[in-house]
C-alpha cells in the first residue's frame, strides 16, 4: 500500500471506530450508572442485614448483576446467598 492510500485507510477506520464508540456510549453510560446504583443498594442492604450476620460481598460481579438485572438481580443475589 502506498503512503496516501494507507493514510486514507487509517482515517476511514478511525472514523468508523469513533462512530461505533459514540453510538454505544449511551448504553455504556447506562450500565455504569446502573452498576453504581446496584452497588449503593447492596451497601444499604448490607448495612441493614449485617447485624444478623447476613451480607453480600460488593465486587464488580455483584454490582454488574444488580446493574444489568436491576431489582430481580438484587433479589437473586440474596436468594443465592440464602441457598449457598
């Protein structure tokens, strides 16, 4: 590939990559916000239930479960903790 052709190819690839990133940034932002709210919900639940010896670890996996699934994911985590 020649110099100008290589530069044109890189510009096209960069433009397409940036376009895909910008079109999905709303979804990424929503997952991040929901995961933060999931973490806060787990924190509050742990504060309430820790005197009874019942708590769920707050880590990336549990926050993402709460972020992706919302309240059903939150309830599922607590039910799994009861079973296991």
